[in-house]
C-alpha cells in the first residue's frame, strides 16, 4: 500500500521535495538552491530555468526518497506549490517557450504604459482580480509581445509555476485559482479566468487553460516523468497552490476571520475574508484562498528578515563568533542583548518597510532615526530590539487595514510562523504590539504541509482541504500579550507614522533613495 505524500516546492531561491506520512508528519526532505536567469541587456529580468529546474526537482525527489528509505511505489499522491506570480508559457505541443520568476521586474515600462494610456484600467482590473499591475502577468505578457513578437505569436497556453510541475509530471496543463489569482487575470468571485479582463488585455482566451481546484486530481505521472524522478507511472498528481495560501492550510488558518503573520525574509500578513470584498484604497492585495468560498487579504512587510540579517552581519561579528563557540544562533545572542532594553527601544525609530500600498508601492531609504551618542541608549541591543518592534508595528498597521475594509477579525488569536516565530523575544513583541495572543504551530514546512493536505484530499483520505488541515496541524505554544506595554507601543506607532511620511518626502525630492519601488511605481506625487 502506498503510504506517503510527496510535495514539490518551487520557491524563489530553491527547489524542494518534502515527504509526509498519512498523519501529516514530515519524514523526508531534499533541497537544492537555484538561480534565475537574467536576460542579457534586459534590466530587471529574471527568467525561470524550466529545463534546469525540472532536473533539479527530479534530483530532489530521488534524494528525498533515499533519505527516508522509501521507493516511488510508497508515494500515494504528489502535489505541488511554488512562488507566486511567476508564469510559464507553452507552445502548441505543450513545450515550454518562456518563463519568468516572481522577482522578474523587466516590465516596468509596460506598467507605466498601461497606467498612462488608460488611467482607470488598473482599478478596473483590481476590482475583479484583487491585483494591481505591479506583480501581474499582463505587463510581462505585453513586454514579450513588444520585444519578442515572433515568440509571443507561438504561445498557446499559460500556467503558474506550481501548475508547470504538474504539467511536467502528467502532460496536463491546468491552473489552480490560488496562485492563478496572483496573475491578475482571474475573477476572484468565480475562481476562474475573467473573460472581461482577458478581452480588455487584448489577449487570446484560448491560451488560458482549464481551472482545477486545490485537492483535485489533475492527472497521473507519465512514463517519462516516472523514469526521470523515480516515481511510479500512474501515481496521481493533485493540484496544490500558491505558497502562502497552502501555507495558511498548513498553519491551521481555516476559518473566516482568522489571521496569520508569516515571518521570513519578507513578512506576510494574511486574513481570511469573504468573497466579494476588495480594498477601495487599493493598498492591499486579495487572492483566492485554498478553501473554496473564501478569499485572503494579504499585506507584505518588505525585507524584515533581510534587515535582521544585515544587522547581524554588519554589527554582530562578536555574536557570530560566540555563537560558533557556544553552538547557538547569533540571532539568539542578539535577542539576549535586546531583552535587556525596555520596550520602546529608547525611542529609536527604524525606517525600513512601509505599510503596504499596492496601488503605489515604494519605501523610504533605510535609516535609523533618533539615535544617541550615549552608548547606554543607542547600542546593539536597543537597535536590534528597535528592528524587531518596527516589524511588529508595520505588521499591525497592515492587519488593521485589512480589518478596516473587510470587517473581520481584530480580537482573536494570531497565528505566527516562519523564522521569526522561533525567537524568544520577537513573538512576545508581536503579541504586545498587536494586543493579541499568538499561536505558534510546530510545523516549520507549513507550505509543504498544505500541499500534503491537498494530496490527501485528492486520494479521498479527507473530504476537503480544511478537514485535512485540521487533522495535520499541531501547536507548539501560545504567547500572551503583556498589556502593560500597549501604551508604549501605541505611542511608538504614532511616532513611526509621522517619521516615515517625512522620510518618503525626502525620497520624493531626490534627497534619499527608495529601498524598493514596484515596477511602474511613482515616487513623487
């Protein structure tokens, strides 16, 4: 009897194969880093290497099976997840023609042209799709149409990268709505392609394949795919989803109004909301959830983990040395210092990520404000704690924006996962700033676990993905807020809002340089 599930994860920086047993326990894992391919002479281009990527994933499958002593025959079903926004284009025979990763930003000119030629078009797309042009497929397709018209004329189908994995395994090109909704050409309420938006985009409706729901069987592993991967021919492949949406399932975020903070390189704040709602201010994105009948509002806090790593590498040489000697983590030692600092970090104001503004997305220049030459006030501990507090402040701003337009959540527990959830101090700061209890799950591979829930649903072990998610999730701990700190953090948030607005004005005037600006974004207003 086949007793395990395989999930293939095409992330931004690596490809992974993760194996779970029937109870949702992770028992096998293999990972290899990959690089995306800049196109010579094309600024911002990051092509997705579909041939090299497929070979890498095939190797990961074999390694994961070997690492846990399993064979292809032990895999009951396969599912997939991936970075979102990245697209793959195919010719009439189903072979890949062109693909780009989520970080591809070559189409800035096309975004500007779309906004300039029809000022209301982006809002029209957003009202239906929940997406602006910043990360969508249309500007990238227009770029290909403008710069490689002969190649574009050969396009007969399009999918997202997690669907591409299914196409490689089964020969069937499909799209599921969670990642599909991030390309900006789907109707969120219908969980299907929007004929109206496709017509407005001037695209051929025939290139958009059938939509299958997460947890539905797409097809079976072909003989060629079995030979390449070590899987058994005819193993079912089950539609998975986008990394964040499947991650929500793996975290047990299954009910309306539930919210989570995913703390990694970027922090994502996601909230389950009813269908039919988008943010009239266009500050937040809305995507299809893995569970039917529900959407997810999402905000992104930029470079939180990257800023912490920068601080560690620039200021934490001693902590890195001690960590190696003591077999500890350098971040843990930095938290030791930060825990000696009172809430509020002696008034230090970090300027890194802004709260999300999807319609006009750019940030101020990275900065620390209100430092002191008194080492008792401005030191490694106070500055690192300030970074941690600032991440929690921006996440809280984003969550309140979601709750303001969607009318859900606000008082219930928050789920927190990702690298930041492992800390002793950071989760406590998040609880204190938000005023909400945090629930931290045991699973570290939440996205892959959501894929396992999809696979288990596809072969009938569970009636639906929500049922599978409830069965698989396990909780590690809860963190309760210290309400004595709430006034301190509310005042810190007020100061941050004023300071950040002033710092963006410096960017607008060309005095400082934005940390990041979305493709086609405008700095000066």
